[in-house]
C-alpha cells in the first residue's frame, strides 16, 4: 500500500479523508458554507468504512458545521486512538446560529478554542492543528506557534501546520521542527506546482485539500448539474473559481472532458485517477478528499491499490491541458 511519512516519523497510508462535508449546514457572511444536509449515523458508517480500508488520518476544522464535524469524528473514533485526527484554528464560531462570526489570532483565545476541540473530539491530544487563516500576519502566527509548541511539550498536540496557498507562508519558519505540514489546494485543474515545491523544500508534508476539485473530479456531476442553494458550490464566494452560477464552470468542464479517459485509465474511477495524479506529482502529497457516504469512501480508498498514474499518462494530461 502506498504510504507517506508523517510528523511522528512513521508511515501511514497516503490517503486521508477530509471532514468538511459531514459538518452539515453552516454559514459564512450570511451564505451557506457547507455541503447540504447530512445524517450523522451515515457519516459515522462512512468514517468506519475508511478506517476498515486503512485510512489513518482524518482532517476537520472547528469551522466545519461550527463544531459538528469534530463531534461526529469524536463519536466515530473514540475507540481508535491509533487513527490520527487533525483540526484547524483561527475562525470564531457561534454554535447557536451555526455561523462563522470572525477571526482570532490571539494565542489565549486560540488555546481556549483548542480545549473545546479536545472535548468535541473526545481526546486528550490532537494529532495535528492547522492555522486556518491563510493570510495571517507572520508575527501573529509566530506567537500562535509559540503557544502550540507548549502544547506539543505538554503532550496535548502532535505537531502543527498552516492551511495556506501563500508560498511565503508555506515556507516560513524553517527552523521550527513542530511546523510539520502545510495544507494547500491542488488538483488536476489547479496544480499548485510552486506551493508543492516549497513544501517539498522545507521537508514538510503537503496535506492536499480539494484534491477532487470540490467534487468536480468525483465522478457524480456533469455539465447539466445544478447545485442545491444550500450547497457552498452554489454560492458566489470570490475564491470559488471552479463554479459559476451554481454549476461547474464551462472551462473546467471542458478540461475534464479532455482528460477523463486518461484519468480513468488502468480501470480507475475518475476519483481514483485524480488521486493518482496527485501522488504522481510528489511523494510529499497526502490528499484529503471529502466524503459523505460509505460508497464514496470505498471508492476513494480503492485508489491506494491503484497507486500513482504512470509517467506517460501524466505527460499526456499535461499536454492536453497546455502545460
């Protein structure tokens, strides 16, 4: 099975799972920021399916469902301390309104929020914490990392990282041994070559969010799909450049049509091909695709047996996408 070495200096399967979708509905700037309604029992069955298939890292955030995603993972994994959980800090959440209400970079408030995460996750230690504010000031971030170092020393935290697509921040603080991972967006349509290169140079782990391009590479949607108004993909956030007017953007659909056959070569599903593309890009990549159902998780986990796409296929994809 394909593996990746992590901050504990041990190896785990090269696939994690992202838990944004299982947080259910929540709001940012008054607009839906989740992936629609979910059933917690269904989510827990999907998590267990992932563990049974070998997945050993689940990523979440305080923001996802304003704590609900953490709670569901806590319930599902309370008897599995060997399965690693990472969460994220920096967003202020209101549980009653299910809204993200602001940002905090105050180390004391960050620490209070981490205690709440420990309670929701039903653990006395968090394996990985990412700063969720991608453009945070370096001085403020250093103060947060100083506080997180104390958590590592106390045994309450394994390591920390930064969820950012800013190259200077991804490569910042090279002398901090506990800054062990960078979470960045990358997929067939958004290769983020510079970001991955910086993470490789620092010796950190590249935890890849949006590896399926927010579901475009999941195999369930096409040019006729209209996303539900309660789905974040139907919103007009400026950073949602894969979608337009509640549908897959025309240029993105055109690119998908061009490379679909190559991604599904070797009897891969489309999602498995998208993951294989990332693994072929770099040995530092740990994709964390999202999920809702057992069937999705089983499809994703099946990619581990398929492995990276062959070099010849990678070259053909690059040529078709004009790279």
